[in-house]
C-alpha cells in the first residue's frame, strides 16, 4: 500500500485511494465557478424587471436556455472525446464567458433569444467534460466519493452565488453579467494550466477498427435505458423549483415560506452530501439508486398531503435525502458503464437527460397543475419514483460498481 493510500484509511479500517492533486484543482475551480454563476439565478428577474419583457416571452427564453443546454451537453461530450478534455473545456468556458458578457449589452428579442440559447449551450457543454475528467483520473472504486465532492461544491457554489447575486443586483444587473464572465474565464485558464489532458489513448495492441468486446456491448445496451431512467428522476428534481412553489402558493403560503423550505434543501446537501456519499459507495449502485429514487419520489409524493409549513419542510428532508444519494451514484454509474475511451460522450448523454428535463418539466408541471390538480401531480411523482427505482434494479442488477 502506498503512503497516499495509507493516509486515506477509513475509520472502519477499509483503505480508499487518495484523490489526485489535479482533481482538487478541478474541484476548486468548480466551486469558484459556481460561486460566480450569477446569471442563471436571476435571468428571469433580469428579463422581466430590467428589460420589461412579458412572463410568456421570459418563459420562452428560459426554454431556449434549456434546449441549448441539452444540445451543449451532448456536443461537449462528443468533442471532448475527439479533441481532448483540456481544449474542449477551455473553449467551452471562454465562449460561455464571452456569451454571458454579450447578454448584458444585447438589444432586441432576436438577439436575446440567440444569445440565451448560446449561453445555455456553452454553459452546459463544460459539464460533461468536467465529469469525464473526473471519470478518467479517479479510480473506479473512488468515483462515488469524487462525484459527491463535486456535487457538494456545485451546491455550495450555487447557494453562495444566490446570496451574492441578491446583493450585487441592487446596483443593477450589469455587474452580475460581467462578474460571471470574468470568473468563468479565470477558472477556465486555471484548469487549463493545472489539470493535464486525461483522455485515454488506445489500449496497447488494440486496433481502432476492432469490434467492442462482450463487456462493451453489454454496457452499450444498458446505457440508453439508464439515461431514460435518469430522465425520470431529473423530471422529479425539476418539480422542486417549478411545481412546489406553485403548490405552496395555491395552499396560501408566501414566496418567503417557499424560500425557507427550499433553503433547508441547500443546508442538508451542505451538511450531509459527503457522509452520504461515503455511505452510498459501500453498496451496489442498483440498491443505492433505488433507495434514492424511492426517497425522492416518496418525499415529493407526500407534498400532496402537506398543509403546514412544517409538513412541507418534512417532505423536503425526505426528497433531499434521495437527492444526495442519487446524484453522485448516478454520475459514477454513468462513468462505470462507459468504455474508457468514451467518457465524454456517455457523460454528455447523462447530462443531456438533466438538461432535457429542465427544458420540458416547467411546461409539464404547469399543465398538470392546471388540468388534474396538485394531488394527482404529486401522486404521479411518487409513482415515477417507484418506477425509476425498479428501473435501476432491473438495469444494474448484479453490478458492484
């Protein structure tokens, strides 16, 4: 056992590999980048309050952002596998910085629509690349821990970003756009200078034209189904920011009430993500993902029975427990199902499922609340959580990582 491995022994006595130095540079850049990610948090308010656009046009632009994100996630993964991780990440983040700055000076609906779509595309193009780099450099047995750390950094960064954006927006929205552009560009250059290229070369003796072996063929059959189930869980997660505030408002609660209960989600992720990730890594992915999906769907399902602020807070605790189990385990599983040379494409498809859910969930949730009502919507959410859990068990049965 190496010195690094000895230093990473769990309290239980089980050794775990130390994460490489380059991972921590990437992790730090992710934390700083998300801390400076002001625009998405306040994009709707900017479009309505600062620019005076209608709610319907703002919704259209938000949908364009999500559609661009879905395309960007897929494209970023493909390009990363062909051109390399470092160059793709640098190009995506520098283009994202330029697009964010341009949004501050855009005039006219057409220009805004184009730039918002491009912002979604370039902003999301870097996400599967980051996940591919983690999958490349971290040993398989340590990936759940690494992705837990990454997910924790993202959530902490978003929470801090929301608070900072609220302060900066008092002096106008221009500092938000320019601040995010500068932070994104600096993080891109930092990662380019500190993280080596991790794209795997061909295996020794392998022919580029050689057909996939049996393990690769099985992974390729499993992965589309895995992405489909991921889309279901992503739809459920989107309800927390779309259907939940509308349901609480319909029950007589204020926006402040929603802010209080959703803040509980961020606090729980900050406090529990790392220990939960360590615990989840000890179990087969099918079990961890199934438990996470049941908690996520079940917690959301109980929203239909909630009335007081305390009961809404209880539902948040339940579905947040599912979230913190699901997110890092699913990213690690996507990496485990990918051939070693295709982490970018596979992580792009995985990220694309989340971006697609963000694109369609607002319309689906709003339509459901207007037609069948909140009770049916939240009951369906519980059923979808159970369906996703069964899907994970069927798809991943027998896998240990």
